[in-house]
C-alpha cells in the first residue's frame, strides 16, 4: 500500500534514476541523514551512477553535499567512490569519504552541528539547489511524517529550489508524534526557545512542505544502515564506572540532584557503556538532552530508568532499530526528535544544565582536547555536536582509553596535535586509569592531575619528564611548554610507528 496519501505528490512519483537527472554538476544538495538514520536510500546511488557515467564520458560532475551528520555506505560511500563530492559538510564517518578528504579529492568543512542550519539559512553556503529528504509518509493534507532523523531537514526543505522526497515504507508509521519540528529564524527575529525540560514539545509533528518546489517523489522500502555496537570490553566498563562514581560524588556533594541533570552522550561504544552503567546503577527517573538515541537509552526506557530523551536522530544497532520500529507507538511517549539547531542549541543546553560526555582522540596535560584529527593533519570524522555541548554544559566530560595502536599511541600527550576543545571548556577527563576533575585548577595543577590519574603507566614518567623540562625552558611559568619538543611524541610516531622512546 502506498505511503503517499496526497494526489499532488502521487503525480510526482518517479524512479530514483529519473529523479537523479534533476541534479546537475555544481549543485549544492542538502541531504537528510544523521548517524546512519533517515538518509535517502535510492537517490544517492542513482546519482553516483550518473556521475560515474559523466566522468567516463570526460565530463565534469561533482556536487556539494550537505547533511545533518554521517550517513551510510550507499550514500556518502557511493558518492565519494566516484569522486562525486566537491565539498562535504558538516560531519562524516564513511571510510571512502574520509580517504577522499584526506587525499585532497574532496574539500571538507568541519562545522559545529548547531551552526549548520543558521549558516545555510543565512546563505553562507551559497544557494541550496536541491533538498533530498527521506520521510515515512505523506499525509492527505500534504504534510510529511519525518523518518528516523531530523537533523537539518527543516532548513533544507525551507531553502532548496527543488525538493526530492524519498518515501520509505520501512520506517514505522508509528513514528508520527515522536518528532517536534521547530525552526529558528534569522538573527534579529529569533525569540527564546521555550524549552524548560527535555520532554517539552514546542513545534509540529510533521514537515509542512511547499508542494510547488517538489520536483520528484521516490518510493523505497529499505532499512537504515545501522552498525552493531562492539561487545563491552573491560576498559569501556572501567571508564563508565569512573564516570558513574564521579556523578555519585556530585550528588553527595550537593552539586547535582539525586536523579541527576539531563545527560548528553556522544556516539560510540564507550558512550554506550556509560548508558549501560547508568541502567544498572542507582540513579532513577533520569532524563537526556542529547543528539542521538543509542541502544543504551532504549534499554533505559524499557527498564524505566530513563523517563524521556530528546535528540535529533537514532544511532541504533540493527536489533535495536527493529525494536524501535516495532514499538514506535510506545517509544514516542518517551522520545522527542528535534531539528539539530534545537537539539544542539547552546541556549537550551545551558538552561537545562546538561552533563556532557564525549569521546576524544587525545588530550594534553593542560586539558585541551583533539577530537577530530589523527597526528594533526588527517581528518577522522569531525567535531559533530561535541563542541555544542562541551562549551555550554553544566559539567563537560571527555572519555577515552589511555592507549591506542596496541600501546604505541598515548591518549595523553604534552600538546595536542589539533585543538577542538580548549582547556577553558574541558572540565573532566576520564580514562580506564582514572578521572581528572579539572575544575578550579590552574594549568600547572591540571597537568599533575591529568598525568597522575589519566595517563597510562607506560607514558606517565615520560609526561612528568616533559613537564619538568618545560618548566625549565618555557618563556613563562603559567602554562609551561617546551615548544621545541612539544610535538616530539607525534613526530616520533610518524617516524617510527610508536610514541615510546627507544
């Protein structure tokens, strides 16, 4: 049975191959999709085939690809594989896309997720030629039920000259009512966002689309490409327990209520381990104001530990995605999916007193964090929403194992090779070795706490030696650095394959 209940939209139905012909070389295209949820399933592969054929004929064909965040192999991967992307923003995680960025084939702009919609709306990224957005259904009145993510869809639908909709019958119709579509305006026209608690609903449950700009409708029935979480290892469990102990102490010290404050959790296995720990821990009646709903949050809703979670998308294993689809009528009472300009909005994060927890690649001895670049130059995925939450959180936490590459890389270094989050925003650093609470400490005090509590023993003495050397050679005593050797660890890894001294 068709998911298209409006005759005007039914008249626009065509194949993905026909719709792809509406996109031209040089177009700026806003795609739906966020952490492998709600991305278009058919159009990108049809477009990739069209681009490949053009290249084989000696013709130029590349597009600028804007999304909400990461998508999937049949989207980012397919377009990157044919060298079809001239510019990518704001976040990606596909290995083919990453390689094209690091090889210089595709330009990439790593943008805070809360900044992208305002920048598109204000024209910073040029005219948006096409929006390609997945929806669960088109209702009789012409409004559309969002699918498993919102991301930047609202602004892409608002600004694009042409709109292509993918109506995906795999997405549950019971998602209707889970979404809260609320759009910001231009500077000078915005008013305070009226969210006082994570579960507050302030917008519409559907997209109100300008039919006159709809150029094509594609019918699909394909599941989101979800990645299973790895089994929890001991380091992940230990990191999670360290954070839980910290939260318990915050409650004991009277700095946090017994049901905690709204939690934000980044994407990944360690973040999911924290959620598993919260589900098994002593805290009750929890809430979350975050950007993605992971397996652990679904389990917490099932157990009754989590009352409500606000986000912009799902990031679920295949098993959890199936459970969400089957039980969407129940979960929509506990989950609110918003545009990312709201889910990641600094105003709301600060007002609610969110406790943030995000992953990192490395931190230095003074508390600066690199969450995007390997050895300073190679992009991994992007900053995502970690900056939105870190700078504006009531308490900001970063988590990572203390070692990588079988011990050849230390996550705690003298100076990070790339700065994403400065020492001014980072309050807590956690590894399997322990926890460093940096609040109220000077730079030199932070250095000792981070080294003693977070660095692996294999690197601890090396770090202490660096601090002593820096204090002797620095041009000031406030934040001692020996600039000549500050990045010696990274240089050594690039030359020898290990940060360890021979």
